[in-house]
């Protein structure tokens, strides 16, 4: 299995809707591919957060960085108009 194949099947894999042989191929691939493990783990976490529909507190440093970047982009956009 290649990374591209895993990405095409990720939704069905995470949802448990693939046949056992394809799941086994994916799990074998995940043993040796850190980037795909990260994608699968992130996808699972995202789905869990979405399904739980709970508010997620963004850490303050991330909020600060996001606001700074948004302010900078806003200034660039309004100054070039």
C-alpha cells in the first residue's frame, strides 16, 4: 500500500467500513509510515471532537499568534486597496 491509497480510503477506514484485508494492509502501512499515522490520528481526533460537539479551548499562545497574523493580513489588505 502507498500513502495515496491510504488517503483515498481514510474515511472508510476511520469509520470502520472497510473489509478486513484492506484494514490489515492499511495497518501494516501505518507501522512504517509516520506521516500517515499522523494523518489517521488527526482525522480520528477531529471526528471525535466534531461528534462530541464540545467547545474546544484554543490555547492562549495560539490565539495570540492567530490574532497577530490576522491583524497583519488585514493591514496589508486594507493598505493596498
